[in-house]
């Protein structure tokens, strides 16, 4: 490959691979952290930039919606033009977006800069997983590397609010974006020195029409929910967004059924485990997005805590997520996906019901315990979501199935913030709005439990086998085996 980096064999090769993993994990940490770190800064944005609830929703959702829209495109592009090249490009775009966020004179500027950030972030997350798969060829070593990479989600959940709160209280909200820049610069240099270039032997065809329709569907749906209270639910603008979402959905189904290598493989949804995993991902991450958004408003606006104190209050959720996530993976391996799905969903139902009764007088110890229980439930769900999504899929299609599950996670988080913020915006007070929003979240958590059972039955497994039979196995070859 010319100037491409080569990972040596032996102990030096192992050290090289671990350094690559460290660079990838650090890069993914800042992308994941920017989902959580912004929430503790929301009251500061109200004070400094005079942001409304609607603008706060867009500040959070501009990031997660764009991530959801472009994850699959970024992965496919990396397979075609080179994973290292796309990863380094993503670092540059993410760094520029972070710098623009820190310079934002208005909320509109900040929202636009968050879009730039997310475009860069979308090039990092799926591509990092592809690089790990390519570099760690030993099955056991790869499993450990993926476990470390997955732990970054829990670490970002803990580090984001605490670091964000500390920076907001001591330096100002702009500092939460400054911390990304040195990490991006270091990762950009180290990626060039350490990470080998790689491409897929047979990359999937581009599907620009499908990509455009996905953007239209997700963007218009979230926009309609966020803008409804401000424009009026029967206004021409909101009705137009709803019509755009419906039209994009219909056209997406028609187009993807005809495309030889569609961006979204609709035949996957004939598998009950895959469909249930997708819906569970949307509902669970909608609850997660609601937790971050509503807790920041409740703890700072209602309880009067500082940004740092609010971040520390979220720490039990982060610790629980970090500790329980590895146990959830083992539980899936030993007992299957049903038990962790049901236990995790039940824990989230209990927390949503508890928080639906929140008031300014709710004991702080109860809030801390509830955050910890939520973290346990959330951690139990992540491994079985991916496992259930790819269950029974041919190996050649498992990556695409997992990408749809990842997209569903980001879409769910966007919907959670949109719905919760809309409820708060229409309430008489922030305290009443937070409690009502959690009451709306309760049915979403119940869906997780119900589908955790229905999606793991013998009948559901049979539907996955029927879907797998629709895709002929790829011919084996020495190159493929290697």
C-alpha cells in the first residue's frame, strides 16, 4: 500500500495495536462526551445567550440527529476510500466544529457549529470499530478491544457531566469545547503514525437517494416535535414538516426495496429480533436522552444546584453503567438476551415512574439512587440490543444490521430530547414540566420490557432464520478467510 502503516508481529505488534486502541478510544471518548457534556451547560446558555427551551433542544439534537443520519454513510465511505483517511478527516471536521462552538456569539451559530461537530463525529464512531476489527485479527484480543472501546460510553457518561460542570463553573461554558481541540490534534498526528490504512475488499454501493431520504425523515420528524409548541401544532410549518416526514418514509420504503445494495436493508425488518432490537434502541435511548436533558433542568433550575453539583449528581448513573456493562455482556453470552433486556427495561420503568413524581422537595438521596438504578438498567440493555439485532444474520450482513442499531440509538436520543423539551416548554413551570415529561417516558420504558420478551421467543428466532435465508452466503476464499 505504499506509505501505509504496517503493524509488526510479536510483542512489538501487540504494543502497536494497544496504542492504536488508545488513540481510537480517546477520539471516541470526546465524540461521546459531547453528547453528555452539553447538558450541564444548558442553564448557562440561557443566561449568556438568552436561549429558549426550543433552542436548547436544537443545541442538543443538532448533534445527535446528524450523527444518526450519517453514521451508515460514513462507514460505507470509509470502506471505499480508506478507513484511516476518513477517520483523520473526521478528526479535522470535529475539531473545527468544536472551535466554532467555543466562538459562538449566538445560539444559532452554536447550533450550526454543533452540526459541523456531528459531521466529524459521524466519521469517527463507525470507522473506529472497522479499524479495530481490521487491526485486532485474533478473536479473543478483538473481543477485549471491543469491550474497552464500548466502555468509553460509560466513561463519557460519567466524565462528561462532571468535567462539563467543573468547566462551566470555573471557566465558562465555552471551555467544554476547548478541551476537544488538543485531543483532536494529538489523535490526528498519532493516527497517521500508528493506524494502518485499510479498505473493504468489496465495498457496498453508494445510495445517495436513500441517504437523502433518511436525512429528510429524521430531520423533519425531530423538527416537527421541537417546533410544535413555538409555531403551533396546526401551523403550516409544522404540518409541512409532518407531510415531509410521511413522504420521506414512503419514498424511502419504495426506493430501498428496489436498490441492489440499499442504505437501509428493509428485509431485515422481517426478523422479529431485529425489529424488536431497533425499537428497543429507540425507546431506551429516548429515555436516556430525557434523563440527561431533564436532569440538567431539574437540578439547576428547580433545585438551584451549580453545574458541577448537577454533574456529580449524575455520577451514580455513570458508575453503574461502567460497572454493569461488562456483566451484561457476560449475561448475554451465558443466558441470552431476554434476561438483561427485561431486567434493564424494568429498572428504567421504575426510575421513570419515580421521576414522574419529582418536585422541588424530592429528597436528593432518592434522586441519586434513581440515577444509579437507571445507569444499571441502561447498561444492561446495550449488549443485548446489538446481539439481538445481529442474531441469525449472515456474517456478511451483521455489520449493516449493527449499523442500523447504532443509528436507532442516536435517533432515539434525539427523539427523547425533542419530546421532553416540548413537554417542558408547554408546562406551567419547569418543575411541573419535568415531572410530566417523565410520565411520557414511562410508556417507552414499558415497550422495552414487552419487546424484550416478544423479540426473544422461539417464534421470533424462527423469523430471523427465515430472513437469513434470503441472503445467499458470500463465496469463501483465502482472502476472505484471512
